[in-house]
């Protein structure tokens, strides 16, 4: 099979395993309505209930948090579905271990995260707010990176969830608290030190902090550095996911 065929096949299999693609109404709820509701909640909390106090970049910051969370949760759920249906062994055999199979799956998850981030970011403009035109292009880069770099985080969460007695607990906790941990409501400097340590390891945190500092000081170099750091963190999480997946497979092959 060609790379394009493998990517397309693995992407379709991944999409079929996710609730976001089970039907058109489900897609609208998960990628449009839910991100809007979550963005509205985070913006209300950040603004003390008065949306008129928010600046245009506030919507982008909340959108990045929503998109990062969507990518993480969807990645975790896909990993759990893999365990339930034995998808990974099938892909390895069918594609002879082709990297393209993983690219197709990652592309679907990145789409979920990016689309959710973009949907959330457009919440305030849809209500009549300004889009902050001079910086829209760089905000869109942050939106795409939010979806792409958080996929590997979700994969690790899913692998850890597979080893838990109730595999859905960790994904639910992540979905509930991750946006606040990443700084969607307030800067992470206000969080307890142990939580800050966790937050700083997340690509979404770096993107949100970069957007917030850029809005305050207008230093583009600082924002680009945040983009690079987020990409590196996403790569680190990917390596951790590969190592963890290898250990999990070995443990299952070894008799107790």
C-alpha cells in the first residue's frame, strides 16, 4: 500500500472510533457547540462575569485551551478504543508497521483539536467582538499548534488510563481541570507550585502564556519562542508515549 492509502485508511479507522465523527449532529456538538460553551465558561470566570472587560486575545487564549483539551481527551479515548478493539495490532500487521498509519491517526486527532480551538477562538467575534486583525495570523498558528502538539499528550494519558481499574477516570479528570491548569482562567503563576510543575510540561500552557505575554508586551520573538517550545514539548510527550507503549506491550507478553 502507498503512504497516501495507509494514511487515509488509518485516518478513517481513527475517525470511526471517535464520538466526534459518529454523526453530523455529534460533530456539531463536539466541535462547535461544546467548545463555545467551554470558552464562554472560561471567559466568564476570567472576566468575573463581565465579558465586556475582555480584550480580543482573551478569546484566542480560551480557544487554545479548549482545543488542547479536546486533542488530549480525544487522543486518550482513541487509545482506550484501541485496547478494546485491538486496532493497533491490526494496523501493524496490515501496514507492516508503516509510520504512515500513525500519521493518519494523529491527523484526525490534530483536526479535532485544531477545529475545537478555532471554534472556541471565534466565540467573542461571533458575539460582535473584534477579531484583533493585526495579530490574527499568529493567533491561527497558535490554534493549529494547540491541536497538533497536544495529540501526544492525549496518547500518554490514554496509555496510563489503560492500566487503571476504571480507564475513564483519568480522561474525565483531564477534561475537567486541564484548561484551568494551562492558564485559561488565570496565569499559572497563581497556581500551587506542584500544579505549576505539571502545567509547564504541557504544550498548551506554553502557547497560552506566549499569547498572553505577546498581548501585553507585543514582542513577536517571545511568541515565536513559545511556539518552538510547545513543539519541543509535544515531541517529548511523543517520545514518552512510544517508550510507554513499548513497555506496556512487553508487560502484556510477559507471563505473570
